[in-house]
């Protein structure tokens, strides 16, 4: 993200410099009228709208810039700009159709599931006598390392079912702790994927959480099924909606300006 922001800042600096050169050139021409300035400003705003959408995913910001650019073209009052304004109208409609992502709501919903999971019953009984843990320090490192570490510990947990018979093989309190911690880390990873708009990681993390719930928690209980159902609903959420292409208006205006200068150049040459 920092690299994208740096690229955007560099692009904006280049655009500002280019626009400044265009405006300087316009100011030096005796027959320049206000419409030339309006064309240049609209072109600048359309470039910014494209960058705002592609680099930052800011749908509302891009739409605001498109509307401002359209207002400049209205002030220019030239029928030849109709194709540009038509392109802007189509792009605004496309932006309006982009689904809104309530990241705060999704994040809080995942938080709520973490709280509920801490109270769920496991599918196996826990030994009454606690086993002294050989780990004195709390788990550290990246999510991936922690999850891999917990995965090794969870390999010893085997659920044995014989139709309606009771579950076999008790788990130790230490193993229970690893299991609950592993599930908590998976959901925290899901939240990070949500904030970073990483849909694949978001889906994969929820899949892992669902697998842990189905493998190690008592799925016959209503509260467990409720959490599973809610996580499946959250997995359907749109984390990173597809963004439309809004470059058509910029291209149309560039052609208009180019044709206008060519026409003026030919008129000057004939004179």
C-alpha cells in the first residue's frame, strides 16, 4: 500500500507539473478564453479520479472528482463536449453500482464470533488433571508461524465416533488451550485480510475456522451451529468489489483538446 501511495504521489506531482506547463502556455496566448482553462482543469480532475479509484479504491472520491469535472465542462458550454459528458455520466452510473463494503460492521461481527467461540464446548472431554505446560512464554511470531505451531499440537487430537457411542480419547487442558488459541488467531487473520481487501485470504481463513469448528467442537449443540452459520454468512460478504474502468471520459476529453489545438494551429497557419 505504501508503494502504491508513493506511486500515486509521484504521478500527481507529474500531473501538476504538466498541467502547470499547459496553463503557462495558455496564459501566453492572446486569444485564450476562459473555456481553455476549464478544459485543462476538467482534464486534470479526470486524471485524479482515475488515480483515486485505481490506487486507493476510493469510489466516493472518484465520483466526486468526476462530478466536479463535469461541472467545469458545463461551464465551458460547448456542444462538442457532449461525448465527454456522456462518458462521465456512464462512469458515474458504474460507480454507483459498485457494492458498498461495510468493513467496520464485518470486523465487529468477526469480533463477536471470537467472543462466542470462547464459550463453545469441545467435542471431546478435557482431562480433569491439568498437565504442566513446557511452554513458559506466550506464543510469538507471525500469524503463519503461530498457526503452524498450533497445527503441530493439534495433530494429537483425534475425534473417534462410533455412531451414537460416546467420544473416546480425552484431551489435555494444554491441548484445549492450543485449540482455542489457534481458532482465535485464524479469525484475527480473517480481520486483517478484511482490512487489506485480500478476498482470497479472507475466504481461506474462514474456511480454516469452519474446519476447526467442525473437527473439534460439539456441532450437535445449537450455539456451535449458530456460530458456523454466521461465519458462512460473513464469508459471502464482498470484501473487495470489482471496480469499473472510468478512463473513457479522460480519453474523450484528450481527443477533444487535441483536435481543438490542431484546428487552431491550421487556422493560424492559413492566416
